[in-house]
C-alpha cells in the first residue's frame, strides 16, 4: 500500500465524506424498499381486520381501508351461527397437544440420529427424509381406515398422534443438534454419571431451545390452520376446530363475509401471541446459526 502524502489528505477526507453520503443514500433507499415490502406484507392482515368491522354489502362491493361500525353485529351473527368459543377451545386442545408431541419426539429422534452411530442409521435417516416427498393426501384413505380399526374416529386422537412422527422436524432439529450439542459436553456428562435420558432432558433440550422455538411456531401454525383432516375424522360439529367452524358460516344462499372475517380475526390472535413470546428465541436461533456458518 502506498503511503498517503499530506497534500492528498484533504482529498481523501472529501472522498470519505462522499462515500459516507453515498452509503447513507443507499441505506435510505434500502430502508424505503423494506418499508414498502413490509407494508405490502401487512396489507392483507390490515384488510382482514378492517373488513371484520363492515357489513357484507360493503365487503363485497368496496375496497375498504377505514374501520367501520359493524364488528359487534358481525360477531353476534357469528356466535348465532356456530359455537365459535367451543371451536376455539377445540383448537387449543388439539394444537397444543400435537405441538408438544411433535417437538418432544422430533427432538428425541434427532438426538438419536445425531449422537448415536448404529448400523444402517444413515439408510434409516434417508428413508425418513424420503417420506417428506410423499404428499399427505395419498395416505388419507389408509389413515382413515387405520383410525377406524382403532376406534379413534370422531375423537381428537387422529389429529394429535401423527405429531409423534414428523419427518421435517427430525431433519430440522438434527441439523441443530449436530452443531449446538457437542460430543465433548455429552461425554463430560456421562463421566459425571449422567444417564442418557437425563442428559437429553437436562442438557440437550435446553441447548436446542432456539431451534425448538423456531420449529414449534411452524408446527403450531400448521396444526392451528388444519382443515382437511378434522373434516374427515370428526363427525360431531361440536368437536370441530376453529377453521372448520368458521367455514360453517357459509350457508345455502350465500356467505356471511362479516361473520367469517370476525372468526378469522379471533383465530389469528393466538398465533400473534405465540409469535410475540417466541420471537426473541427465533431470532437468537437464526443469529446463532448464521454465526456458526
């Protein structure tokens, strides 16, 4: 590198200032683009909330941007058509149970594939990954007959038990377990007399918390919005989860859009609360993964 002479110093300062201005301008442009994209992403949620406060006529004929005064009327028609809070409770029971099972058994399976080397382990893990290529709709008939043989139809079990075997959760958490849980920590725990189950519950699960939080919110949203499987396996309307009950507001002669939008707003609230609680864990998990790479 050539030494900088004193006569060149002012020019260098001017060049740095120009460079700083250029970077500020580009940064401002990037922020404006991000704000624009963020507004586009938030527009459907805003439109959903605004539409829940208008009448059916306004919703079907206008593009609404300002709030109306029909939210209470829409809510009264909704609870007069379906037992929406019963559906809310059904969704809570099904989603929480399924998500807990999904996280626990996916983490346990991922821990086994990550830290235990046994014969044909790679082949078995490849088989699990291959199951992700099979569309779930193909297995509906067989799954329906299996649940019928176990006398589990018209119960919550067909919606909760499949969470035990989640191929994507196993793959996702195994990648995290490979990097977040070192073999040295496990060996140290074993030398101190820690058993395998105790090591998994006391050591592995806490180290995988960011990844569990990230995968947990995806599993929660997927189960919360599940529509097809409850329609097939539940015959009693009082057992149906929230999405199915919202769809029941559609009558023979038309759709009550106002009542449906109110139901959708109610169904979104738990997801927003969950994301608010887990967002810090998710961000820390993403940051940790980026630093490791």
